[in-house]
C-alpha cells in the first residue's frame, strides 16, 4: 500500500470516498437528466452522467491514496494494480430507482485483498445513511448515530421475509426452480430493493435475498456487510459469489442451507 493503514482506516477512507461521490450525485437526483441505455444487456440497463461522474470521483480518490491498487468499476472497467488489492465500485447501485426519484439506490465500494472482499461500504447520500463493514464489524451510521448490525434467526421458510429486485429476472427453468425454492411458502415477498435488500437483511429486517445475473460490483461491498452481521451469502450452489452471478443471502445459516438443498432438489 502507498500508506500503511489498518482495516479501520481503510473502511473510513472508503466511506469518505463514497460521501464525496454522493456530493457529485445529489445535484442530479430528482432533476432532469439524460439517461442512456447500455447496449448488450439482458434488459433495460440505464446509465447517467451521475453514474459516470461519481465513479470518476471514486477512481481519482483511490489513485491518489493507493496508486498501486487496482480498480474494478461498473462504468469504466478494470484497471490493474501492482499489488493484490482491488477496489470494486458501483457508483450508483439501483440506477433505475435513481432515475425514478426513489430512494433504493446507493454507492457501493469494496476492497478485495486478492482473496475476498474485506471492506464494504454502502452509502445513500440523500438520507445520509451508511452501512460499513470491516474487522468482523457490520455497522449502520447516520449523522452521529451508530449501531452494530446483526441478522436475525429464522430457520424456516414459513417464517421468512424475502426480498428481491425484480422477479421478472427469473426466467429460465433453473432460475424458476431457485425462485420457488427461496420464496415458496414464505411469509412475505417484496420487490424492488436493489442493494437495500441486503442492507435490510444485515439489519435483521429481511431473512432471504435471492437474485440472478449480478456483477462483481453489485455484490462485493455487500459480502462483508452480511457476513460480519452473522449472515451467509453465496451462489445458488453454495460457492463464493464475489464474481456475481446467481446469489442467495440469508440472515440465518440454517435457512441458507435449507434453501440450497431445495434448489439442488
């Protein structure tokens, strides 16, 4: 590293950088803004000047503080570093919500040490709410308020509250099997949360999040947040989901194992 820093310092740097990105984003929120569509996606994939401008703010901050680190971002791709550390960035996770003026969007910043994501920050600038994970800690902050996060115990799908961004993403036979395994018999299923599905799981308000087609920048900041709060997050086969793909997160490890068995048949 350019400067010797421990995980607490790295987490505070990530949060400060997310706040700087938020300052660049907010002038565009609930304002008239041009929206482009990224070609080649499976469905409507919007991007705005706010996405691009915020990622540039983050990249510039990382380049100044840690010039030997790599960066992988949604808008500008991957830049290799000379050290194993890589910052994984989604400047606005939930751009669809952003362009509608809704609140389920945030800036995501993760630090991967070459083996796994160790630092995770989720920052929503409009409500000044942040979720920070480091050193086995998962924490919620707003203003001067701080609270340790912990998932809740829920071992049975019949008692579970399930969240996902869009059920229309589950279209193939395998996806439909996973969808039914994660939601069939559940107490309640809610849609539209993007990254906020996972933050609410870490807060102990949601029991299951199931998603498909994620990218690394969609999930890496969320992995330490959920794990440090006591939950489990993986692919539908139980493997690491840090490269994205099909993702299952549960607050209770027993429920996670049960749903994986249901998916496997």
